């Protein structure tokens, strides 16, 4: 996963400083998303994914770090059903993935 994220980050045509800021913002979002997985008000995988996707679009814009976000989407799709009730195991797995992604993005932003 780290290798794919690095390759996507390096291939992105945006200026380096812009990518760094976007990566920092996305890392912060994923840290918040890890906490969001614990919220019992978020009952389905679809709701969780929608909230994270919408926040990412607002925070860094729909065009920023698209390749990285596609990788993230693929990883999340392998953990979570399209739109079904979230199980405890799925919440835990998603939170772990979000924390891992945040760490990798923070490394890229340095």
C-alpha cells in the first residue's frame, strides 16, 4: 500500500508544495475518519464512506490527489460492503486502515 501511494503521489502533476499541503489535509481527514468509525450514529458503510468522500472533496477539492484517493477507495471497498450495516469488525478494520493511510500521507508530506 505504501509503495502504491508513493508512486501515485510522485506521479501527480501538481506542484510539490500543493501536494504536500493536500497530503497533510488528507492525513488529518483520515485521522478524523478513524474516530468517525466509532460513532454509533454512522450505521452503514455507505454513510461512513459518503461522509469521508464529501469531506475530502470539501477539504482538498475533487481534483486533488485523485490517484491516491482511487487507491484509498479500492482499499476501503475491499473492507466494507457497498452500503450495509457496519459490523464491529468492519469498524475496526476501517479505523486501522484510516490510521495507516494517515501515517503514510504524513510521511509523504514531509
